[in-house]
């Protein structure tokens, strides 16, 4: 009898102990723990209902923002069309990135899986694909009437660490879309580090606003990445071609995407949109030069339509109360830099590429929101061209994720696929 009781106790206690051990290791990020709680809530009768078009929750304001969920979902449909067109122009598709930097926190091998359906490697742009003016001019955006405007002052590298020019290569983002690469590697360790190793000095007190913002930005990014991975999950080589078609996995989507994390995606999306709308005047006046006059005009028309969209004309996020003191802003920037450097620890090249694009996009949003600048001036934008490219591509990734979630949560996968040409 005693043996039976002992056996029962062991069987009950073992999963609990194992779970606690996993939570203290690199294999179970804090975000997953929060999401597990959300999963239990989501299964209760009074919880957030994914299948209802406009639930009570969707009518409510998003925490720490100035928009309703329904406005974000509906508004993103129009913005997605504009953002999709923008990121497929040459100006917004050629991105300069350092893919092969050493991980500053642990030893990490940049080895990609040799897989016949594409793997996780990327190829640099052919020199002829890069606009001639970009090859010799300093990496700055064009402005009127001055030819160049750069990010100036002591805040130059406050949000993102500098990179040596010799480490940078040009990548065509349209050739290497964000998708499932079958990479497992150290992704859990990286997400664990993002969530757990960037705690504010007063973390023992009630969670401060800036800590909440950092967590929601990272969780929102995490949700977007998981959405793209789930939506473009299963690879199939099309007959007689070098083209791979990726289709959704509803099982992966249901496992990864939970309501609390979707709310954080809404937050991150509105945060980025607020940065773009704040810079509306200089963005409308800029010259998006690639050497193709017709495309330059097209980009200007698309950008004008983007910044004049209804959702852009709404105060989506109020950045004026984000930091209680200058010291808090410096502390926030320090942790954000740590997260930026963690992207150098991603061994999968395509994963690292999109991680760097979107972290730089969020860093650029922070620059614009925290910058003391005359935003009514049309004389230029105080960021680098590469940062603007990252900002717009990040907005597009988040916008597309919101639309994918709206469709996949109904179980409908019709029309969701991604095609990519491979070299072998």
C-alpha cells in the first residue's frame, strides 16, 4: 500500500518538478509561461473568442495604446496593401546587414541546414542590383533641398550599436521572405535571454511603464515571427521547377499564437505606426532615389497614401509619458542594445536577417519617438536610409501578421502560401 502511494506521489510530482526546472533553463522562455496562463483562460467559456468577428474585447482599447482592437484589424487591411507595394520597390527591398558577426554572449556557429527545400542560407545581392548612388554615397536618406541628412548628436548610437562598414552586405529582402527554415538551434535560449536578462533596476517593484513597453515590443515581435513561421510552414517543391511553395500549419499556429501575445502584436504595430505618422511631413517630402525616376514617383505616391491613412491620423501611442526620467531612457536603451546584439547569436541566416531587420525597425521607431526634432519641417529625416527601410519592412511584417492571424484563427488556409526560388 505504501509503495502504491509513493508511486502516485512521484508520478504527480515529477511533471511539476520538470516544469520548474525547464522554466529556470534556456528551454522555456518567460513569454511561453505567460502564454500558458493565457491558454487556460482562453479555454474558459467567458474568455476571448477567436471565432467572433467583433467581440467585446475587440471593441475595447488596447492596453497602453489609444486604439481599439477592431480599428487596428480593420485599418491594417488598407495599410497592408500599401506596405506590401512599398516593400516590393527597389528602395525598400535592398537592405544592408551584417550577418556574420560573432555572438558576444556565447559561442555560436553560423551553420545552416543543408536542406533540398531551401534551408536557411541567404545570398548577397549582385552588385548590379544595388542602386549606383548607394554604392558610393554615405548611407543616408535623400532630403530636400539638402542632398543628405544624417542622424546627429550624442544620441547617434543610443538605440542600436554601430557596425563596421566592412561587415555589411546588401540583401534583397524579397528573395528571402520570413518563413519556416526548419532551424531549431538556440532559438529558445535567445528568446529566454531577451525576456529574462533585460530586467530594470526597480524590477522588484510593480512593473513600470517602460519595462511593460519593452516586454510588449519583444512579445509582439515574437508573435509576428511565430505567425510567419506557422503560415509559411510546410515546404513543397513545385514539379519541374526550382520553386518551393510554403503552406500553413494550423497545428503550429494554434500551438504558438495565443490571445495575450496577439494583443502585444497589436501594441508593437501601433508603436511603429506612431513613429511613421510622427515623421509624416518629411516622409512625404523625401526623394526615394534609386536611379529609376518612375519608381521614385511611385514610392512617393505610396508613402503619401500611407501617412494619410485613417489609422495613421490617429494618436495610436502617446510617447510623451514613456520615461519618468532621463536615466530610465538610458537604461531602456542599454537593454535594447543587448537585444540587438543577441541577433548576432542566431545561427540561421534567414532568421538572423529578419531578426535584425525588425529589431532595427523597432530601434528606429524609438529614435523617431524620442527625438527632439522639428517634425513640421520638410528638410529631411534624421535617420539613415537603412533604418527607414527597416522601419517600413517591420510595419509590413506586423501588418501582414495581423491579417494572417485573422484568417488562420478561423481555420481557413485558402490563398495563404509563399513561393521562393532556390538555387538547387
